[in-house]
C-alpha cells in the first residue's frame, strides 16, 4: 500500500479530468475548481480576470509576513491531438497503481496540485505565526502559448521574495533555462502556369539559398555553449508553399525554432536573422521577409542561490536526486520572475519532462508525494 495522501490522488485526477486545452484556451472551469477548492478550506483566493476576462486565473495567499514564497503552475495544456493515438481517455484522470494518466498529468497539473496541497498543509503554521513568512499559489493561464498569465499576476501584486515554477523536472532544481524564439520567414516568387514555368519565379527554388544559409547559421550557433544548458540551436521546423499542382508558387514560408542561451537576447537573434537574409538577398537576388512570432526569454540566477541550495538539499535527501547545479533546456514562466521582477526563482517539480505533450502522458504519484514533502520542508526553511 502506498502511503501517499489520498487527497493527492483525488486532486490530481480531478485537475487532469478538466479539459483546459490551449489553443483555444479553456482554462475557466479549472480555475473555478481551484478557486472553490481554496475557498472551501478558508484560504483566501482570487479569481483574476486579467489579462483576459473569459480566461481567469487564480491567486491564493496564506499568511501575511515576510519573506514570501510564490508557487507557480500553469493550468492550460496542449491539445490531446488524435485520440486514436491514446490508449486511454486523455481526460479520464485514470490512476493505475502509482501512475496517473492523462493530458496535463506531467505538464503540469500534478505540480499545481502539489502547490495547492503545500499551501493547505502549511496554512495553520502560517496563519498562527509559527512560520513568519507567507505563501502565494498561482494557477495561471496561457503558458503553453507564451501569454502573459504569470506576468499579469506578478504585476497585480501576487509576488514574493522567492519563486518555484513547478514544471516537471523529476525534482531537479534548474537555475537557468534556454530562451526560445520562433520565426516565420517568407521567400517571394512570381506565379505562373506550370506549363510555362520560366514565365514565373518559383518561390520553392528561391528558398534553396535561404535554407542553405539557415543550415550554416545553425552550425555557427551550435558553437555557443553554456555549462548547464549545452548548445544553442537554430532549427528549421516547417516549410509551406504552393496553391495548386499546376501553379508555380508565388511564396514559400519557413518556420525556424531558435533556442538561445542566457547571454543572448531575442533582439540580438533578430539582428542575426535580418543580417542572414540581407546577405542572401544581396547574393542571390531573392526577396524575403521575416517576423518573430513567439518568444520565451532565457533566464538565469546564481546556481548557489539560497533557494536553489535549499531545494537541492531536500530533494537529494528525500529522493536521491542529483544535487549538482542544473539547467533546463525547455522554456518556462520562471523568466517572468527573474527577468521582469528580479525575483529569485527556479524551475522544479515532480514528473518527467519527456512525458510532456505525448500520447498516453503520465506521471508517478509516489514521486509527487515525495515532492510534496520536499516542498513543505523547503517552505518551512525559507519562511521560518
């Protein structure tokens, strides 16, 4: 028999069973559930209807002293996709042994549940003054599409001295993360009937030197490295052209995924993309355009920060998690804490990151129970 709390199973299964796909952004039912859950436990909680009225998020507060620890988790999930790829209902919230199945089980509703239970379990100590500090839980919208859910809550004053973003890291403590910028590059042509191909200018062929330049660019940026995050990348992830089989295409569109390091910025990457395309235009006489369509900035705090060292020590003691400094190559809302508000924050949580966005997504609830204990001990150290 597992000794994990029954409430952990019930709460995580309930959260997973509420479909919150983004796009389109169906967070409301889950936000209302979380708000009611806190209210039933006499924990002060607000439904925040910003930045979007119809997609509320939740901020719950326990205690009113200093310092303040913020526990952050997003409640939106990526779409489940083709249901034929799932062997289980993605929103069934099924538990088999210690394994919870369903979309969002790993990324990251189990982390949200751990944050909620931490607040509830520590509420008496915080309200009585046995712990001098305070705790804020943020259940945010829009993380999967880089929307300003977390940033808005911080702007509204639901902030603190420390932050933990409970993405699945198998309880490793990430003090740095890569940035992400997506680009859409267009290459122009001139349409004509395919029976007269020389009358036009084929955008697909015009894109060939652009693709070659992007491949060379990727090779160059891979030489840039970070001791915790590894290489930078520039990866072509999409190509679209053509309107009909017998029409020479007038435009080709490429998408590029650029992963960048803490000593790079999105604006610097913009300059690199613009320069690359200008060189192609000058050498090959093609016409191009570009737009950065989505951005997650990189973020970093000192690996020996008090928060990081405390979490690492408890995670290592409780679960044998490696206690050396570490960085996460994915992008999270920790950037809003670190970059926008100067808050000492890390990415840390239960569950494997490699389950995020997969068919039959699942997580281990025994590990989640261990994480709950680690987070409560860490909070007591920080807030005592």
